[in-house]
């Protein structure tokens, strides 16, 4: 029974991971297509002022963070950080419980 539960859990984790990666690629595709359109629109309508850099930059930052999240690359908040924080919170909770008993 335990084995089936672990296999089922791993299946759902893998499925969730695939959905996250698909979401990133959808975001990346929209980013490229929309920004190509904005660049052309900007160059055709007002080539003297290049405003397309702003949405390109803003959305680009979001795409980078989405990619880091989807591919589980976290230079700031990695697995080690998560484990340290969880351990810290559990210890704090344990101390609070002991304090009130």
C-alpha cells in the first residue's frame, strides 16, 4: 500500500512539474510574439522615441523569474534555505509550546 501511495505521489509531483514548465514556455512564447509586435509597432508609428524597451525589460524580468521557478533554479531561496527556515520555524514553535506548558 505504501509503495502505491509513493508512486501516485511521485506521479502527481511529476505532472505538476510538467505543467509548470509548460506554463513557462507559454509565457516565453507570448513574450517573444508580443514584443516583436511592439517593436514593429514602435518603429512604424514613432521611430524617434523607442518605448518598446520598457515592456521588453519589465516583462523580461518576470519571464526570467518564471523560468528560474519552473526549472527549480533558485540562487536566493534554494532547497537548503527552505530546509533551514522550516527547521527554524519548527524549533520556534516547539519553544513556544514548552514555554506555555
